[in-house]
């Protein structure tokens, strides 16, 4: 493969017109996605200029595909002969190369700048196919790009580029009528929406759900001292219960551990998607990790009863969408560290997460799509005034973190989420096939707090718990109205 296949402009007869139109449309959509991808990479890496040249060996040319830059006075040539471009010395590279302007490359070689040269470093990222370099991404920056801090952003970009190219080639080579690539670009418009990154994740799940026939899409993330399912697509079929804890031996566990996508067909209902406690594990599943630099932030789990859904182009589409979403979130946050993405310092899930997860479940309940019993509630320790006078500030902070872990319904075998509402006040969402699950959790929790509660630093507190809750199928309204009512009931309990 020498470069991106070009759709020829030769005259065509009526019989081939539709095939020609489809290939032309696929190529245009592919180019738009490449432009978005390079732009996202430039945002995520924080560099000054990025551009991509295809290596056309037949015509011995570098062919410009797309660029992203913070400068307004750059002029690129669309097609450049090998002998007239500095990339000629690097057109066969198979590994990233870092160059220093003035040492490894002359400033005169960067002919696209009109005035003073504003960059000092040039990094070359090759893309190769069948052991041949077919494209080179050039990154020009003030600071070096090739370092540990930006390594994962680079890898995400290269992997995404490989995925969309393979998807394009597969669709271009098909002779059957497929229009999935034509609509793919339109479905990625959610990436341009403003708002909290949790909204971006929710839109990602719902977008990917459109490509599933008899299954669903779920988001696994860290909170409550463990990893568990934290959000389902609104139209998911037979979704995993919220709060179901991740098992190391599951597909999602392997994706989290390896940092790479994992795919498996479930023979005799194994391997499990998330947990041995899943009610049903059929068909096939794909688990795609969310990563910031070296840190795992979550796993997107796609599952369907029909393994034939997961053809190579579909896998690329799922994986690429997760990677693009991941890049977009990194660009918005402008940070990458070891902290969980969706839970706070108390290890409770942030309000943006649990409120959206709750609104999704309310929507599912109204549409008669819910396959579980769902309860929502609020919980707080009693005797709070007394406890505050007994403990120092650092002990109170530790207490909140320990309480969240202790409240986790999975401690008693019931899937559920604990979300932060305010200091010492937490939201809870439980899901189970057992209609008595909420009463069981409540009973076990109150029994636990009948005894002194020991913090992880060894100090003990004496407190009960106050809980207000309701079954979702008995309530109307959105998460705000429901939580307002529950908080009012909780206040009555504590003042009574």
C-alpha cells in the first residue's frame, strides 16, 4: 500500500454509478474524520503545529492531507516532490523521530513559515502498513513532543489513525451496499457539544448504542474504593446493573489491566463481561479502556447477543469513538494524573455522573426498558453534630471516605452507586432483580452501624444512619425533583 487509495474521475456507466458515489462519499467522510483527529491531537498535546503527509511512492510525492496550527501565517504545498522536502530523508522511518531545529534540521527546511521561526523541535510520527511507511505526521513545537508525559496522547493518535484507515479500506473494498461509514461522521458530532465531560461520555454511550442490535453499552469506572458499572446507554437491552463490581477475570478487567481493547465470544456464557454475578452473558463483548497518559480512567463495554455484529469495521468504529472521546476529554481538562475521573476525594461519584446515570434510568423506566428494580435514596450518618466535636478536620475527611466505602451496597452483595451530594450526605442508586434488595441493604447497613464504626486510622465513632429512599417506578420527575423530596424527608428524620 503506497498511499490512501484515490477514487478515479474516469467516466462510469450507470451500473457502477452507485458504487462510485458510495466510494466518493466514504472518502470524503474519511478525510473529514482525519481532519478532526489531527485537530484533537493538536489540542490534547498542546503543540503549535501538526500536519500529515501521505507518502505516494508511485509518483514520488508527499501529498498533504490535513493540518492544525495556532499560527495564521503558514502556507503549505499540497504536493511536494520527494527531493524538494526534508521528509525525503525520513520517508522510510518505522519509529518516531525527534529532531532539533538548527542541529538535526536546518531552519531553511521549514519553508512553510513566512517570518521568524516560532518552533524549535520537529517530531515525526510514521504510519506504516505492510512494513511500509505510508504517512508521516509532522509535529512542530517549542518543547519536545516525545516524552513520557505525552506518550499516551501520541499512542492514542497513532492507534486512532490506524483504526480509521483500516475501516475506510474495508468499506472501500466491499462490493455490497453498506452505508455505515456515510453516517459515521454525522454521528460523531456529539464530540463538538459544549458542557461537562460526563455529558460527553453519556453521548458517547448513546451514540455507540445505535450500532448495537441486541445488547448495550456501559461505562465502568472507579469509585467507592473499587471499579464498577457506573452508567448505561439509555436504550441498552439487558444492561448490567449500576454498581455491579468488576471482577479481575472478566473482559473489562483484562482491558483495564492490559490497557488494550479486549474482544471475546461468550462460549457457555464465559468469559464474563464484568462479573460472575451477571444474570446473562451471551453473544460477544468488546471492552475498550479509557486512558489518560499511563492512567486507566475507565472501560467502555459493548455487548451484543449476536457475535456477527463485531466485524472488523465495527470494532474499529467502537474503539475509535472511545479514543476520540478520550482525546476530547483530555483537551478539555488540560490535565492528566492518577486521580479518578468520575469520583471525588471521598471516593463517592461526582454529582455530574450520578445525576446523569439516574436521569438515564428514569428515562428507561418511563419507556418500560428497565430490566431491574431500581431504588434511589439519600443517606447520612446520624449524630453528626456530636461527631464533628469529637474529630479533627483531617479525621472528618478520612471519615467521609471510609463511610462511602462502608455504604457501598456491593459490600452486602447488592449492586449500587454511592454519589456525593454534600458533605456527609450521599445519594444512592440500587439496582437488582430481587424486589427485596433495598430492604436487605438497609437492614444490613443499620445492623453494621449499631456497633462502633472504626476509621482506617484506628479511631472509632458511634453513629447510626439515616436513609430516605423511593422505588423509581413509583416516582415521576427528573433527578432534581426526586432528590429534593428525598432530602426533605432526610431532614425530617434528623430533626425528629
